[in-house]
C-alpha cells in the first residue's frame, strides 16, 4: 500500500473526544500538536506526532513538505443538495430587491423552478453537474459529503439523482418528500406514489431518507408516514425541521430515532432542551440563514444544553448557494457564538457521525487518511480567514486529491 | 503595444452611467452585452461588443477563449488596511466566546497588539506581507486597491507602510490618526508629532489621509485639525465615521469636502439625508459588520436617498480578515438589501471615484484594460455564488495577471 508522510506541519488539530461523537465539554476539545507529522498508510492514518518523535519509516514513502501549513481532518459536509439543473440567480436578485423566500416559493419560483430544470437534464448531464459541484466541495476541503435528491419528485429523476451523487463520491440521501410536484399537488397521493413506486429502488441506492417538515411542504403526520416506511426499508432518518416555523420535527425525530434534525432557525427553548438530552444531532446551516437573511439558529443554547451539534453548508441553488465549510466555520464563530474548536468538531467528528461515516472526522491512528491542509500558521484560520483561499491541499484516502 | 482579445464571453457587464460616478437610478444601471468580446490595446480597452460585430483585427493579437465566462470591470477595493504584522486569531477566538471588540480594545488587544507586531517587522518584511495580501486581493478579482497605514503610529513604520503599499501596487492612504500609540497616550501631543514629524514625508508618499473618528480614538475637533493639515499638504481626505457611535464624522466630511465617510453602521436618518444630498461617498463595509457581529449600515436608505455608495472589504487583521469583494457583494445582496447591480457599481465605478482612479471601474472604449473574468453563466454569480471560487482569471493593464 502507498504511504504518504506529511512532514513539518505547523500544527495538526483534531477533535480530542475518544468516542464517536462529542457534546458538552468535548465539543470544545481539540487536540493540537505543533511541529508535527502525519503518516498515512493506504487509506488509513498510521501515526501522528511531533517531528522529533518521527519514527524511522522503512520502504517507499512519498513525503510532502508541509512547512507553513496546518492539518485538520478532511471536512465533512453532512447536508447538501447537489443534484440540480439550472440556477436561481434571478430569484436571488429579486430577493435582494425585497421578495421573501416564502413569497417566491408561493409564486412558483423556489424549489419547483429547480425541479423543472433538473428534470430537463439527462442522467449523464445530471451526473456531470454533481461532479462539478463535488469538485467545488473538494477545493473547500471536504473529503466526505452527503447529497440529497429532491429536485426530481418523479421516479426517474429521483433515482438518477441518487445514482449521480454516489457516482460523484457522495453519500446519497433520498429526499423524495422535499415538495409536492406540480403534477400531483395532493400530498397524500404523492406519498402513496413515492412509497409504492420509488422507495423500493431508492432504498437500495441511498443511505438515508429525509423529509421537509414545514408549512407548505409536509406536516408532521405525513412526515411520520414517509419516515416510518423508509425506516422499514432500512434507511437511516433525517429531517428538515423548524426552518421557518416549529412544526413538530424535534419530537418526531426523537420518537423515531432519527440521526438528525436540520435547520432549527425557529427552534425555541423546549426544542433546545429536548435535543440537549437526546442522541439526535442538531445540524445547523448558518449559510442558509445568511443567504435568506433569516434569524440564526440557537447554536449557543444547543451547545450549552449538550446537544450533538453539527454544521453543514446546505448547498443548494435557492437558499444556500455555497460549498464552503470554511465560510460556515466563520459564520459559526461570528454569528452563532461558537468557538473555533466547536466549529471544527461540528464539521468533522460530529458531521461524520450524522452520516455514519466511521473513521472519518479525526486524525488519529486507524482513522481515515482524509486530511485538509490549511495555508495558515494556526488551524483557527479555518474560521478566521473569512472567505480566504485557506485550503491549500486535500488528502483523500491517503492520496493528494487537490492542490491550489 | 500588446493587444488581447477576450472572445466568446457569455456576458460583459459594466456600469452604464456615463459620468464618473453613479447614484440614484444610475446606481442600478448595469449594461450587459451577451455573446461578447472585449478588445484590449495596451493598457486600455479599445472595443466591446457582440461577437457578430467583432471587427477585423490586423496584426498580432493574443486571443483568449472566454466561453462560459462573464466579464466585469476589475474590482476596486477602496478601503483596506494591508500593512500589518502578526494576526488577531487569538482575539477572534476570544470574541467568538463572548468578548466585545471594544472590550478587547480596552484590554490592550485590538489595534495596539497589531501595532507591536507591525513595528517588529523590517521594511522588507512589511513589504513582503503587503505583497502577499495583494496576491490574495488579485485572486479575488481586484485590480485596483487602496491601502492604509495606521499600524505603525511612529514615523518610521508609518512611512514604511506607505512605501510597502505603493511597492505592492496599491494606492496609499496615510492613517496616522488610527489610534494613539502606547508611548504617547495624549492625543493632542500625538497629533503635534504626526503633523510636524510625519506629514511632510507622508504627503509625498500617499494619495489621501484618513482618521478614525470614534469614541476611544479621535474626536471631531482633533479629526478636523488632522484633516485640515493633511488637506493643506495636498492630500485627499477620508474619514472612518459612525462605526460604533455617531460622532460628527458626516458633517465634518461635508464641510471639508472629503472624498468619503466609511463604515456608517451607526448612522441615523439625519446622516443618511446629509450624505444623500452630497458628493461625499458613503463607503460601506459589511464584512466588518459581519466579522464583529454588529448592525449592518443603512445601505438601502442611503441608496434610496441618492448617496454615492461604494463597497469595500475593510481588510484588516482585527475586524475584517477578508480580501474578498465577491463575498462583500454577497453580503450586499443578502444583508444590505442592495440589488446585484448596485453592488457591482459600488465596487467598481464608485469605488474608483473614491480613489480618484480615473478610467478604472468600467469596461468601455478608453477605460483601463482591467477586467475580472467570472466562471459563471451570469455575471450576478459574483454575488450569488457565496464564497465560491467565482473568479476565473484577471486581466490587469491589458495582460493576464491571474488564472485559477
């Protein structure tokens, strides 16, 4: 197996928690080694330590001089919507002039305009789009990412979306219940169709299922029906919840044992307490709140309540056209009142946990050899260098996958 | 002279105003040509138009295939502080944990910690730092930028800062009155020193003078004294005003005929009306407001009142560690309620006006051959693609200066 030695790193920074997830005090615990090396052996990390403790390495090893660079775990984006056609730049421009997201959605813009553009693509065109987006993600330091379907809302395009996401290296989540399609505005009839006609094959292609539980999309009863059927087919569960209104997503997620509830901009004290005491992760999407100029989620309260916090981009054309987890780290520190340590853990270890991506999200012997190299004297530039070209290179599965 | 033909551009977008500055309806006026070319002849643009109207070009000309790209004028950053040593990543991390900017400043962090780090650099080291920062700016599409001194606060370092900025390609502004230095806490005595010992040489090195008019820095009477002396020495005038409190910066700027008042996060209705009717530009710095989690400036009201609006990064280590005008465009559209057209004009034509950079900030026959190429099907991706690698290449003075 090929070996790769990252040498003379200014710092290696990694979540310090021993377990698969960090909450409470562990959410703030980042272990930093200065003047360090990381030795990768095939797809795993073999060793991490001070340069002065570098063991003799026998046999062939590729060496990379990392002077002036810091290493963090390859970033993990646990919430993206990368399978779409077209864009929403006109809608973006209209919103800048004063229209609200819900108004645009109600006027036939919003998700449905992307559904039309996505259905118009061939399978190959859709895969090319997702691969292009995956390239953007890699350049921002992401080595593991989830991608949702949900701009097809028909059998063919939903399944093509899941295939395209897997082909481009992502972990597919089936979001058939993203919106009701224009040709079937009855939500119950649409769910009948989804569960009878799409679920059997989607369950074989995806890792998880997700639903948009919100006024104008699916209510709690319909979300429960969809998720229970998906669970029965072997899929892990996710929920879009409390984005605009508190609609019962958190109690439902707890009851069903979902992996996460995502968004939470509208979550109040009771929801914070409930998530604080549960194993369901709170996935926060501050770039979406910024993009829509909406209130930020109660991140500080969730962290202080002991919630399993994760951060993601929510990459999508309508409400968060960004693939930059470094930007999300900056927003976490400036808008969510999280420490850089909390931001890092939330977009590595905890995000990997949400995806069931065992071994990702840390740099330690036996972990995945997925490492993001920052062009910075201190790893906290990940958040500090706002919209900077902070990602210098990315190692994925033990090989250099990107260099700026 | 060398000629460069940019051909097959998806779009060329440029401020439509005829005059040197745009306000009111002209602030929203962007002329877009689709399927276009731009012909550069030496350091000037010779022609712009539809590809089908491309004239025969005799003699040698370098051609660049710009399929899939959009052209906007080289971006102009009219407010940066690039001459500094060290960083403020520790302060950033503390602030994320709850400390306010003013508290950190009062505790001896803030500007003065950067002053210590900047004074510790040799002239060559300082110039290397500014050149590194200028490289970041270029990669974000900036072809013209202003840089302020103000982290020296002694004769040698202030003058070295101005020289380093000029050497790195920037337009220097002397910000001797940024803060009072630790060795001379009496503001009047410090101004005596600045005007007697530094101004004569600073006036030969800089284009403009600037002052930080704010509680804890310089009050209006001292700002007036400093600016009047600088005006007498031939410098154009700028002011940092209304960042945290309304302290009289706008009336003073109007009275003295300053080029701009910058920040304005605390500006109320009277200030908006005053700027709306004046030739003094309002320079807004939304990335600074984001970085410090402070209120955004009243951009929409200023635009509607007819103010000469400009946008800038405020790049500096303490309150806006970003060189990305594309990010500022995104913040303008999502946080300041400006249209993409207003954002573009504010960071090209109007920003060039603030700097007296004649011929910069538009793409038209006779304008500077400074052009930023966007990897996007629509020029509004400049704002829409949040923290994306949207800048594909930069032409400066008719030559390709950057390619991603």
